[in-house]
């Protein structure tokens, strides 16, 4: 009977009202209705799938029912179909692998959403030649005074040429349109038109912590270098024209749709430089009020005023409180920047920065205020040397004002030591890791050597210590927002350029890696009982994958997408066999928006590159290997 049910298609439901995603619920031929006795009166039933639930009590299922935004039944087809009720929409998953909706514990979604429609993404592009071709074509349709912006999410080692673009190439590709190309948080390249637009001349001084490269005549060449402070990169990018408020709304919705395409249903926003609160939160709050969010969002507040950080947090703690909001949009706490003197930027092209001596006193004042007001917090920390000093501060605060279960965590922690992991555990903290090494690993390897790179970050040691560990991307500037890149890196140990980084003993199983991006991330937003599992009572978020995550070759993990993404029982993305369920198209605004022409993450090319390079195994980086061309 169940096999027969699974083959029935084409019976359309009656006309129903649009869902949160804006799509009618009767659009696909994979929906069917059958008369049966109702016991749960589900809104949506998914069956005939291979569902990895991440629930240790019942790790596999074939069907799940959702009512009022939550899973109300999970199990085998016969049981869940019998309990779903006759009114449920029923979608045959056709044997595909499904997983809990992915959660990114460190994503700059609010800032990235405001600019997504103005950015040309090089994420996943296979060759520099293709990247420059797209830049040249985009420059021809970008109206003045707008710029062509390539704002992170790529590595030179992903390209067949395995090199950076040159300034001459940028000037040739776009002689008249300003071009800004951000490379990680290490450097930025500006063509001559962009130098004119920002007003950098021979008389412009280097800012603290940054360098404007100059030619032998003292004129700026167009290369900006973080040494090691990324402020010069932030500040220069901020000089570009902004989209209008209507365009920013459209841009944010498109960015969320792109995340849904990759199976992302939730994120924790880490704030960001030049992202003022509350001014730059108006668009996301309008979308939340209009029920147009398709990614659940918990957000942290990031101080923007060096030297006045404590004043910021005092003001915010009087006007807003963590937990304010609902299941789609809520305040999560403070960070990732608490005080600027604690910012140890991860520019692995440069030596590790020494934090200034005033860091402890400034950080202690802010952390004591946060603990006293029961504000959860997160803190950017790349190097173990920084973490040691920060933990000294936390332990001192804890002796006066006990943390007493307050949720707090470090972000990044690539070089955290075993001793400091134990100290974090002692204070009840966690660590949110990101796939920055997948993009910067070659630079780290060159500076610190293979032994250090082979366990950076030491995820297995973190898990063994029993502390909460979550996975994220740190997108959109330092790395791509594609979570499958991170999953592929954790499993294979390889960068997007194919370089082996994590040693065999430091890599994770596929189940362990997936847990970091699902069940493991619930703790970081205080929702560990709500999200990350396909289980009764949990939020009804799920992704049906383009291929089986547990079966594809390691090199193809980063090539996965979702063909059906469900958030709270609403279909927010659908493609392929499920394309009839897709939300109505959303026109891009402005019309010249680069994603309208090129999309976001370029699917497929990274995996093909890695498969090619697998025929020529190597551990070095450079053009000497024939793998440099494919």
C-alpha cells in the first residue's frame, strides 16, 4: 500500500492561502490527498524519504508530519501516514535523503542581506579567467555611481590559475566603473576608478593598522593591506553607494532564498563592523514583522565605538533584553565584538597580532556588566595566546559575579590549546567553529607549518572535552556562506583548493560534522530544546538534499544543495522534482543586481576541481603541479 501511495502523483489540493514563503500550497504534482482517519490533523506530511533525524533515540525515519510549525509525528510511512489526517498536504520525497534544516551559528546575515544584490560573488568560481569575465560583464551594466563589489567568500587557491587577480587585470576589465575586490580580511584591490571614487591620493595617510600600497612616485596602486587590522578594508568598502531601502528589502529576501537553496533554515547573526544598531536593523525588522523571513534569526549586538564599548552595552541593556522576539527573529546577546582592544584579526598572511595591554581592563568592565545583567555573549578569538588572556579576565569576573550557567562562547579558536579548552569547560562556555581554514588554510600552512595546520581548529578535542561545539561559516566576507564547504572540509580535511590540512585524527565523521550544523547549534542561541532535530515537538525545519550526504564522495559534499527546504511547515525553496512547489519568483531590484545574472554560490565547480586534483595527490601549493589547470 505504501509503495502504491509513493507512486501516486498529480492529485492537486484545493486552493489554499499563501504561506510565509508566499507560495500557494497546491503547486506541485508531488502533492496528493488520501482519505484516512485524522489523529494529529497535520498541516504537512513528508513521506517515502530517508530522513536523518539527529535524534539519538530514533536516528532514522521515512516520514514526518508538521502541524502549527512543529513536528508532531516522526517515524515510518505507515505510522505517520495513519496519524497525519486527511487534510494534510502530502509530499512524496521519492527516496531522497532529508536532514534537519541546517543552522549557521556564525553568519553575518543582516549585513550581508543589505548588500547581497549589489555584490558579484566569486564563491565557487572555478577559474580566475571566468571570475574576471563576470567582472567585466557586470561592469558594463552597473550604472554610475555604483561599484562592482566582490566582497569575500573566495580563495585564490580555488582558481585553476591558483593566483590572485592583478591590478592591471582589474583596470583592463573595468576601466571606468569602480571595482572593489576584497580578499579575506587580508587585503583589497581597487581599480583606478575606485581610487578616484574613494579619494585616495598620495596625500592620504595610512590608517592605524593598515597600509595603502604606493608606487615609486608615492601614488596609491590600488592595493590596501590589513597589517593586521581590517579597519582599512571595512572603511573603504563603506564608502561605496548603498542600495535604496526598497532594494535592501529585496536584497535581504534574495539572500535568504539563496541560503534556503543550500538547506539553511536558521542562523545566528554575529553583528559586524559598520553595522549600527538599531539603524541597520530596520530592514530585517520590517521583514520579520511582515512574516517574510525564511531563515530563523537570532542576532547578537556588536559594539561599533572603540573606547566606548561599555557605554554601548549599558545603553542596550536598558532598552532591549536577550530573548526578545519570537521563533523567527530574536535577540541572542552581545558580540562577537565586545571591545576593540580584544580583536585578534585572522590575517594569516601577517604575524599574529599582540593585543594591547589595556585589553584586560576594557574587556573586564564589559564582561562584568554583561554577566551582571544576564546577557549571553560571544567573543571573536583566533589565537590561543588571546584566549589565555581572555579567560584570565572571565575567571576574574566569575569570582566576583558568578557566570552561574550564563551562555557564552568563543568564535573561531583555530589554535586553542587543550588547557584552555578545559578552562572553557570549567566556565560553562562553548566554541563556535567556522570553515575559515577551508579558505585561508594555505596561508596558515605556510606560516605555521603542517603540524599546526593539521589540528586547526582542534574540533575532536573540543568534542572530547564535552563542551558545546557548533558549526558556521563566518560569511559573507571572510568565507562563503555555503555550509557544505564546511561539512566537506571537516570530513575530508581539505581546503577549497584541495590542500590537505586536517590530519586523519582531526577529521570528523559525516554524522559528527552534520551534528555541528544541526543539533549542535541549538545551544548557541539558547534553543537546544527547539531546533536541530527532526523529532516530535521540535520546530518543523527540514531540507531534502540533491544527493545523499552519507554516500557521495568526500570531494562532492561541498557540491550538495537542497531540492526542498521547509521552515515551520512552509516550503521556502523547491527545485528539480519538487520545482512545482517553489515560492513565486521574486524579481531582483535593482535590475542590474549581479545575483540576477550569476546567482550566488557557483555550484559544482569546486567539487569537479577537487576530483581532478585527486588524480594528482599533493600537499604543496603552487603552479608546478599539473593540477593547477583542469
